[in-house]
């Protein structure tokens, strides 16, 4: 998802369509709905292809460049900035009206840049220096490779694979400054121009993250968090002399003071935010999540800045599907969310159960699917037991989730802190969906609440003893337990 706001309306771009929300009366306009039906299941809640808000009509500016554009952003009601080129080839920045034969400005994206002394802790091992590229070419590997933002202090371009952060001030004909940050082939780098320099958020492999405020010569003006690094952070939204950012580990929005990024306010979010955007005047912002958009405002009372969250707009209406390969329908069905503390529940997906089996003397893996059945949470605890363990038929040594492997302790238990428990759904779904398109929306929303864990072990001797596996939220709610025979031949 990408969101954009001018303070009067919010535009959201999703794989299933595009949405305009009028902030004055709350009316919604859905346009260009209906993705490729073969991709709808996988893409319904994932990041959209990159679109730019463009003019007041919210047109798709990238379409004007017939697939050569990697990123675009509106710089006014008339002009846009677009990065064109191939993923692995030379890139150019064009500024001017859409489809203009002679853009107002053409800049090659080539610059040595000023290396930034990255602050400790670096997100890399102590013995590994932060990787910095010396190649002057901006590199855009895939749709995540290059990102742009535009605000009152200019245009900012960031490339995660090359570590470039460049700022073009209003009315400038060349980059005012270019910095070089650590780079990574699977890094997401965001940048927002400020009066003092630039805000940058570096996210490595969608996990380890750090937000920094840098001067034009690369001096560190502030960092967040101030003594560690975060997890799954978004781009920062510039709100006057403050910045707003979402951090996934704390599941919260933080208001940071400029220039030092000191945290002045934190508010928990009920859902994972994937994009933030601020109006040019810094008075309002939009937070985009998988199923909803929240609009907020910045208020100053007694010389203290505070943000408040306002209306929530569901984007479930944008999930569309094709019936009989002929008619695309749009559903406005919204299943109710679960209430109560973070809880793990049994899978509600209609899939066949795989047999638990292995050969004596050989390693094995068991994959289990559970779902979040309560309000959002972080982390689960897994434990195993039964005759299979107690009588020595097998051992289970490790549990794996979210690419992290954790060894079981002496009580055959492991805590998996990286598992995020999304806000669950009331189940059975309520209200009960009746139309085919409503059932599809419910199915997709329900799938998004599920997660998978893998248990690794070794079979010791033949038999068919019982094995139980329990999973519960780290916060301490009652776990669920699955018991089945484990066949060893």
C-alpha cells in the first residue's frame, strides 16, 4: 500500500484498486478496481505496485512512461518527478508535466556522495563494518529499490541497494547534497527533506531499522531509537518541526522532535502500519494499514505538540474478484474483529491435515498453522510433550518462525518473539457472509490472521506414540494444544 494526502483528501493505492477519501465529508470514490484474478489472493493485502498521487484527480502517473518508470511523486498540481530506467541500468530523474516531451529538469542519478558515519549500534555484527558502496550509480533493484518523497523542503530520493540519499531543494537545478548510507540488496531506504537536512529510515530485510536526521554534510543530528535499533519501521512523515514514525516491535506511532528525534509522544496502533504520509503544511497525516486508513492531525497546546488519530476508513471495499471470469464485483463486507487480549487459536483454514511421521534415525520437520484469535500482540511460546517425548521415541530440538530458529529448553519449550499476532477476527465470521464476493473478502481477511511454525527434531525408534504441541501468546493467555499420533517406521 502507498498513501498520500494533501490535507483535503487521502489517496490510497492497493493491488485491488485505488481509493480517494474526501476528508471534509468522508465520501469515498473507488476507481480502477479489479486486479488480475490470478493474483488477487496473494496480493490482496500485500504492498501495491508503485503509483504516484499526481494531480487532483489522483491519476496514475507511472502509466505515462509505459513501464520504464520505477518511482514517481507529484511535486505540484501540474508537475511530477519520476525516476526512469532499468533496474540494473543507468537511472535518470525527470521533473515536469506528465508525458512532457521536454521535461523542465533532467538529472542523471550518478553521485559519489558524502559518506555518513553510521551510529552505534549499527544493526550489523560488531566485527562487521556497515557496508557502504563506492559506486557512484544509483541502483534500483526491483520495485523497492528507489523511493521518493516531496515536501516543503524539497524532493528526496533514496536507494537502498546503493545507499544514496539525495535532496533537490525547491527551484534547484541540481542536487543540493548527496549522502551515502549503509546499503544492502534487501534494504528499504526512505528519505524526507527537512530544513536542516534529511530524515532517513533504513530497514534491512523488513526487520532491523533505524531512523536518523542528518545535516547536509552528513552530520548526525538525531536518531530513533536513541540507544538501539527498531524493527520494521516506516518512512517518517514530516509534521512541521516534528516527525511521525511507526515502529513494529512496539506496535506504536511515535512523535519525534526535530532536530534530535527525541520522542515526545507514543501511541499504540491497533494494526500494523505500512506507510505514512503527511500533508505539505504538516498539519495532518494518513497512516495506511492492510485493511484500513487512519487520518490524524497535529495539534499544539501549551507549546506542546501532540498528534491525534481521527476517522478510520476501511479499505476492504477495494478487495475485488472475478466471478465466472466475466464480472468483477466489489464487496463492502467487513468481518468483525476479535476482542480481548492477544490469544493463539487453532487454524480456521480448510486444509487437509498432514500426517506426523518419520523414519527412525532420521531428522524430521513438522509444520503447524495457528491463528491470532484476539487483539494484536507480539511473540508466542511453543511447548511439546506426550509419550513421544517422555518415552524417548523422538526429540524435538528447535522451533522456527519468521526466519528465526530457537532451541527448546529443558522443559521442551521455546519462545518465538518475532511472531506478530495480527488483530484476529471473530470466528465463525460475523456477520455471516452470504454473497460470493463477501465470502471471498472474509476468506482473505481470515487468512491474514494465520501464521506458521516449524518444529525440527529426530526420530529415535519405531512406534506410534502420542505427541502434543501447545502454542500460546507470550503475554500469558491460555495456549491451545494439538495432540496426534506420531508414526515412526
